[in-house]
């Protein structure tokens, strides 16, 4: 808004009018605030700064303890709706980097990172992070209240400054041993396992101080900072009437890998000769019986609740330090393993992994299922017998089908006998002529080696031609099981035309081929597909038997469709397919030939269906018919083949 001032009306002094305007404006703003209406733009308030909480963990982010505390802490903060909270987590990473130099590096890093970012509450998650913050609090977060999760011995040092409070994670060794000895009253020896990466024996010293004079008739042995192999060997051979108290242990092996407490428990629990009791809920399920345990997630939740109280305005020093609660928690599997009576467990105990026996939970289901299973077994047996019988029948049918297919192939080739004989006679005659010529050349006084070589070459070529013809016939007549291989249908078309070339020429049928370029392969039997194509070609020749020789034209086309099917079509100019026959033409014993068996197209359809394809016949718009079969390509092929015309004339 503009400046207020100037004389307005009635001759009042300017200062009085200015004061009156300011009072009226203030009154208006108060009314707006009471009514919940935003003030004018010129007097709008800046958005409130978010509250910031930073928690400092001891080990790396993946540490199970850190994960549990972090999960509980975040759950509470995310449910807080009173104001916006920004959450930061930092890590000492003492399980990776040790020494004062590392702590100094971390101090310098935090000092630079948060120099311009005020922190409202700083949280220490353990003794180590608490000690670090006490040492560097003045240079890092001098104005932030401190909230700790650590031993009470550090709390006394934090009574100055902006204040501190927290949760004492006092381990109370006596309380935990009392519980173990109540469950094992005959115990004579207690073994306490502890260890840290720094190997400073701090846990053992605390335990020794607290357990001075504890039950003189019970011996206490400390297994401190032992390697994993040493621990395994020790717990295997503990004396009878012993118990183990597992406090905390981390170990860095010879490869530099840090073994977490759960890893160590996983190695020693299966071989331990005494029951193991623990101090943390996260260890229950790793082979320990249980005990009075802390919950990592529960500690995180309670710490977050205290942090929210501070963020809402309570002074940290006015909030009493709490003792971390423990809950008697047990693994039912270990309770049973060590023969502990359930009545001895403390009232209100949490029992995990309790599962009644399968029979107790499901006896009616088991009984019903057993009866149903017996019926199913009988049914399955009957089905197996039926299946075996069906397989024998199917195999018999397949054998008969192969016999029939072979017979059809023999019959089809029988129709080519005359023309095939002509193809063989030609090269044999050529061989004979060239042999006589060679003999005459040898009888001459002067031997013309070049002419003799030519005659011998002609003999070799004629022999190779005769061998090729006989080989094709022998291959087609050979009785064998179907052999699938990668084929190109253009090649099958070419081979079939070679086999039928003499017949086509004898019947004055000219052939035009339209073969698609870049045709993908198929998976099929070469001989069976040749049989199908040969049958279609001979049927077309028969259909054009009464057509003038000049119009006996046959077209064979291959193409690749968008549906990944390769089509082969044979088109003739014969008498076509009558309406009466239609699809019946593929039925057994259906034929239009005076001497035909009516099995050719039936067998062709069987072969194509076995290749996962289809075959059909259609009347042409003009004269003749077109028979087409399609077979799926072996794999996807980009782009359809474009037809390339290759004309073969057989007069």
C-alpha cells in the first residue's frame, strides 16, 4: 500500500488523521484474521519455515539397528500434520571408517553442509553419536536441543546450552540375567558375548561393573571381541548347565566385510550347546531364546514423539529422561528346543513364531483331503491307463498315416514314371553315344586328346544328370519318419518343379512363378511339402487336360503375409471346383478323376495341419481354381516380400 499522510476534509491536523487511519487499518486486519480471511496482499505473511530434525546414526545406513530406528522415526514424523517437518539423516559409519581423523572429516563436512540450514532438533541414536555431538555441539548445532538414545552416563554432560533430553538405553544386565536364570534355575555358568569394531572392551567393562557381587554361586565368563571362528568353537563346548547372554557384537573378517550381530548369531546359534538370550528384539528369530529386549523401531517411534514435543515449543530440559522400555519376547521354536515350560515365561510375554502342529491346525482338512486324495489317486490311475491306451492308439494311427502318406507319394510318383524314365533315358543315351565316340577316337592312329577329353566330360555330365534324377526319385520314395528342418519354400517350389518338369513339358503346361524376395524360413519336412506341392501341380495338370494346349498355364506364387504366415498358391486355368464339392474336396475318397482314389488332397491337408498351417481351394473369377496352403514363419520378418517374376516355360 502507499504511504499514509496529507490533510483530508474538516481541517484536522495531518498527524491525527494519519493516526486514525492506522487505527482503522489495524482494526480491519484484526477482523480479517478473526474471520479466517487472508489480509490484503500488501500485508500477507510469509510462509512459515519448515521444522528441521537431524538424526546422527553410528554405523552405515544399511545397519539393521539404524533401519529399525529410522523406520519408527519416519512413521511418526510422516503422521504429524501440525506443521511441515524436514528430516535429515547422517551417519558416522563407524563400521567402515575408524579413528579420530574420520570423525574430524565428518565434523568438517557437517559444519559446511548445515552452516546455512538451521536445525531445530538434533538426535543421537547411540552412545557413539551422542559422544560425538557432545564434543562438537558448539561448532555444529549450538542452538539445537539434543535428543539422545544412549546410556545415562552421557546425559549428565549435556545439562547446559539449549538443553537436552532423551531415552536412556540402560541395558540392565542383572534384569536380563534374572530372567534367564528363572527359566534355567540349574544354571551354574553364564557366558556374556560382546564386541565392537574398535575392540575397546567397553561393553565388558560396563557389564563387569554392574554385575559385581551378582549371585556368587553363578560363574560369569566374558567372551569379548572373539573372532567368529573362535566364538563358534567356544559355544560348541560350553559346560553343562550354562546360558549365554548375547549383548552385541560386530566383527570385521579377513576380507574386510563387517558381520552384523544377526550374522554372528546365525553362525553360532545352530551349534551352541546352551540357550542364548539377547537384548534387542531384532535378534529374536536369529536363533536366540529371547529375553527382556529393546525394540529398535519402538525406540525410533518414541524418540520421534519427544522430538515433536520439542518442535511444538516444549523445552528439552523440561522433558524428563525416559528409560527405554523392554518387553519380554521369545522365539517359540527355541523355547521348545531348550525344553522351557511356557508357564515360566513372564506374564504378558510376546511369543513369536508360535505355530500349532499341522495335525492340530488342519486335522479335519487332512482327513477330508486324504479321502479326496484316495479318490483322486484311483481316478488318476484310471486316467493314466486310458492315456497309455490312447497313446498306443495314436501311435498306431501315426504309423498308418505315415504308411498312407508314403503310399500316396508312391502313387503320385507312379504317375511320373513315363516322364522320369524319359529323363533317365536321355542321359543314358548320351553316355552310350559319347562312349562309342571315345572308342573310335582310341582306334585312330593319331589320338586327339582334346576331343577325347570332351567326350569323356560329356559322359560325366550325362551320368551326373541321370544320378540326380534317380536321387530325387529315391529320396521321394524313401520310407522314413518326418524330419523337420529350416526350409525356404522358394527352394521347395524349385525342387518340385525340377521333379515334375518332364511331366509338365509332356502335358504342354507352361509354368510362371511369382516368388517373393527375402522370404523367411519355415520349420518343416522337405519331402512332405514337395509331396503336397507335387500333388497340387498334377491335379492342376489333370484339370487342364481338356483345355487347348496354348491355354494350359500354371502360376505358382509365394508371399509373406502380415500375420507371419507364408503362403504358396497354385493357380490353373482348368475346369475349376464345382459348387457341389466345395470344401468336401478335402474329404477322404472324394475325387473328380475317373481313376482317382480321392486321398491326395486329404493327405496334403494332414501334412499341412501337422506343420501348423492351413490349406484351401477357391474358384477363380474366370476359369480354373487356386489352391493355397500357408505355414507359419520360423521368426518375425520385417516387411513383406515383394514378388519377383521368374517365368519357366514348358511346352
